[in-house]
C-alpha cells in the first residue's frame, strides 16, 4: 500500500538506494520466511493522507489518552468527539486548534476562569426528526432552549474579552443564540419540561375544564364514601381503572351500587364499579382531556415547525459548542498533566526537542515520573537506546510516539514550554509480543515480517519505533541484520527510536552520523534503575548487577566476571562512570532549574504587586484631590449662599459679617491650594533623583516594605538594580527611598489630615465627639466614619479577605492611625478569618474587638503600623 502526497511517490518507487552491504542484503533476502507472507498493516485516517498504524495506536495506548480526554468534556457531543478525535492533516488546522487551546489555557492559569459550558445532551436525533418533519416533545424542546442559552452565555463571555481571545472569538462569534426562538420556547414550556397553561388561551381554558371535571367527580365520589352507601364499599377510597374513577365495592353487594364493572381484586372480594351517576362525568372528563391533548399537540407542532426553520443554525451551534467543549477538555487535560503547547516544525526543518518530557499515562496513573530531555535531530534521526531492562527504554519510545500522535490531534504535551515536535504523517511501531500463533511464526520471523512491511512504506515524514530490534536469533547475525535494517531506514530519512542490547549497534553512531546513542541510567550503589535518559552515551545492560540484586549467589557472579571479556568489562566500567557523572550533572541542573523557576515566579509576583501598588497610589492621589476639590466647591457654594442671605438682610452690623465670610473664603482657598501641593509633594517625596542613587546606598523598597542595597546605578529607563535579602530585582526609582530622607529611618511626624483641615473651617459642620474608652488600657481610640471602616457583612470569606486586604493597603498608604473592620457575628467564621488576617498583615501593629458603642465582637478595631 503506497502513499502519494504533494506529487511525490513513495520512496520505494522513486529513490535509488546504494547497497549497504552485499552480505547483509543477501541475508535479509534469504531469510527462512514463508513466501508471500506480509504483516498486514491497517491505518487510521488514511483518507486524510495520514497513515497511523493501528498496531502502533494500540501499542502506544492511544485509546486511553482519548478516554482520559473525554472525561473532561461537559457535553455528550464533546465526549463522543473526544473518543473519536481526528488527526488533523495540515499544520494550519493544528495551529488554529492549538491557538484556541492556548488562549483558554492562559485564561485559566492567569485569571482562574474557564469557558461557561453547561451540560448539553446529544441533540443529533431530535435534529434528524425535525428534518423529516417530525414533532418534538416539550422536554426535548426545552433542551434546545438550554443549548441556545449556553450558546448566548459563551458568546457573551468570550465577546467581553475578545481582544485577549482573538482565536476563540473567531469561533464563538459564529454562535447564533436565536433569541426569538429561545423566547418562544421559554414562553410555552416551563423548567420541568411541561407546557405552561398560558402557552395558548385555549390550553388554559381546556385545562381549567379538566380540573373542574375532576372536582365534580370527586365531590360525587365523596357522597358515596360518607353517605349511606359507604357500607357497601370494601374500603374508604376511590381509584382509577382504565382512566375512569371507580369505587371498591364488596362482591356480595355488587348489585347495591348500579354501574359499570371494571374488574375485580385478585381475591375476588372487591369489585371495581363506576357508579351510573359518574358515567357522564367520566365521559366529560375524557373528552376534556382529549381536547387538552389535541391543543398540546398543536402547540408542540407549531414550536417544532418554528424550530425546524432554524435547523441549520441549531446544527451549527451544536457543532461549535462541541468544538468549544473539546477545547475546554484540552485545557483541563493540560492542567492535570502540567502540559504545554509545543512548537510545531516540518520534519525537514527540525526534529524532536523535548524538554522535561513525561509519559502522560504514567502521570494519569499517579506514578512518580522522571522527566527527561529527548533530542532527535532532523539530521541525526536515529536514536539507539541501550541500558538495563525495566530502566525506561520502552517508556521513552512510547513517549516519543504518543507526542507525535498528540500534536496531530492538537493536544498539549506534558513537557516544558518550548518543546518541539515535527509534524509526521505516519507512525509505525514494533512493540510488545511478536509471536503469531495463527501464522505459526516465531518472534524473530514475526518481527522481520513487520520490519519488511515498514521498509516498504517509510519516508522522511515517518516515525519508526522498535523495541529490541531483531531478537530471537543468533546474536552475531542478529546484530548485523539489525544494523543493515537501521541503515536502510536511515536511507529513507525516517525518524527512528530503537532499543537494543547489541554491543555492536552501540558503535554505529560513531561510524554513521545519522544515528545517536542514548542510555537509561542505573544506580550502582542502590542497584536499581534511575529512569534518567542520557543522550550521547551508550548504556550498559548491567545484567550481572541486576542478577546479583535478584539473589544470584556471589560464587556464580564471580564466575561470570571471569568469563566476561576484558575489553567488554572495561567498556562497561567506563560507561557506568559516565552515567554517574551524567546523573550528578542532571541533578545539579534540576536544582538550578527549580531555583530559577522559583525566582522567576517571585519576580513575576513582585512585578504584579509593583504594578498594583503604582496604580493604587495614582488612584488614591486622584481620588483624594478630587474629593478635596469637591468639598471646596461645596464650601464655596455654602459661603456664597450665606453672603446672599446677608445682602438681603443688609443692615449695619451684617456688613461686617459679610466681610468676615469673604476672608473665610480666601483662607479656605489658600488652605485647599496648600493641601493639594502637599499631596503632590507627598506623591513625589519617595522618588530620589537618579544622580542621588549611588552603588552601595541603603534604600527602602516601598512595594516590598523592606530595606535593600543598590547594586547598579539607575539606567536610562529610570530603573535601579537592588538586592533585598537574597532577592535581586530591578525596580523603578519611584519605588525606593534613600535611607535617612523623609519617611525612612528618620520618619517625620504625621501631618493632620487635609480633610480635617477643611472641616475645621466649615461654618455649619460640627466635629464628632470622641467616644469614651471601652476597654481599660486601650490607647488606640478613633471615631468610626464612613471612610475609616470596611463593611464586609454579607460577603463570603474569600471576598471579605480581598476587600479587607485592599482596604488596609489603602489605609496604610493614606497614613491613617486606626480603622474598623466590620464583619458581624454570624457563625464566627468571617470574624475568625479577619482576625487571622490581622495577625499576619504587615500593615497592622495591634488590633482588638470593638467595645461599647463600636459594635462589640462584630467589629475588629485595628491600629496601623507607622513604619
């Protein structure tokens, strides 16, 4: 079966190969294999130009990946799509899907938000019914309404931040919530999936008639249950038989109550009779119910026809919601596996460059996974992995293979950011049991058949994975045959990852630059594998060490050592030392990587804090200035009003008072101007000039509330490099203050609040009187005002803590002395959380419960730190 793409035929028809070795080729062609026997390879997605061997998919456990992905879907359609997730044929399609996934992943990781998807059942069959002119029941129409509501919510959510999510908006913009259809369904059908009484005027009237019939029948039956004829009944109740009301009459008294018999009890002691006076009433009820059913059918038919008119839009919405659900599942998949979006390259431009790759199924199982770097260059395409059994060689093969499949399905891979994967069009594997009972083939023969079939199809966009190449035969001939097959595959430019124990194959990379050695580590002290992959060095099988660990006697092990070839033994010792050195280097690199990641995370957090503080300072300054200006305008208006009043009452003594008011205005304006200048000065006082900041100078960093040392003079952008403890960071000049200059070690006394100045001169406003001390020994007393209190009643704990933290930050930078945190009593959970915050907050010097007149235990009074 040959594949033709982009006008190029398979390599078997186009490429003229040089013979590798005549003897090897002869050996390959004269193997004792039944003539005409070929391993039958089946493919998935062959119609799309992709050839993924079904055996490879099974060996790589691709089905388990799809099942895991489907578990994150919220809709039935999304789950079905995930279980049949397609391999995308073009790089453009894959990059579009990955871009949408990346946006949703960033939204989740940075903002803690996800797409507002709700459960939507599979509506494929109802759509087919509509297409054939069928009528839908009310509960199915309600599901369509829920689907449209979900479409409207998702479109609105993404639309609000479409500048941040352009790729997702490109898809969500196509959603059509069909508001008119949604309203029609909502008007006619309630949340339980039943038609409302007011779905039509006729339906309401008919249902009232049905209820009236029931009531008339029940009143009539009540006469039988309580009147003289009750003695003929077996019990004091009535029931329904064939949708008609009947009475349980004693069999011996059946003639005492004339009517129609509707059966008897199992014992024959009770006869169910519809009394004659109820016959017409029951008939009327049946007719009324029939009228109701006809009207309901008419309404449902009308709604179904209305829905049918929008069928193309409904189907489009379902497809879009299914695709968005799959994106949501990809995000959850990435979060659970700590996966990232890979860099995609064409096979001719670059190979595998996997950073800290982890096998996804091992993570899913909860196994502690050793992350490994895996490199398979587009020039050195063959990776020969050697080392001990159970050391991770096969896991490495499967990781490479799974990543190749995952990128074709636009799935994030569990590797660090910047990992690179080529877009391959075919994956073949020979992993697992190779014996064929049906064809009576040995392991060796079965593998050769499979390899021959792969050789006929492999090209530069192929990945070949072989676990223990050419085994089950003479080792010398087997190793030569393996080398010949590998070089033949290299002629095809295929990517190869092969495991082997053949010593002769380990020298192949030194003779042929198309191959690279790799090994899995082994701890000689613990005598156990490390599962670490070392690129560039061959590995030792460590068979003797493993045998000793498994209990083989020392006497027998010593005999093995004597039998070992001296050169082989020396080679293994050298390789073991190299592995140990590699292990030490890897551990050191991992420690450095973790430390760098911690610092980067701290730097990111500090940068965000700095931005927040800068924004808060500017906002507070603007707010305070605006508040002062507003109060100034109010005061001027009040004074002008006073002047007008005095002018109207103009008398000798009043004129002097008018002049006094004018002087008050002038003084007020002067004081307001001084206050605004004071604010400006306060805003700028912590920003030293660049030439004042010298290397080695001690500074206070406002955003960290800590002291540090200048490491480098300010740069052109006005940023200075400082060290705070063990942290080195670049921050703006506005965030530092030289020690000994205002607000530092020699902090100036606080100035009286400007708003208090204003109120002091307002003629018609009185100051509040200070309350008496509530608790003996309390020395931080304050008047509770609208500004110095934070009311968190009605909030949950998380919201309250956010409000309290923001309020304390604002109060600290405004240099307030005392504030009030109002949390109420309730269950006590909020009070406990707030007081725990008070214990930990750097802004707070002391705190206490509210006293008499302050709110008691429902309030926490806080004295802010002055440093």
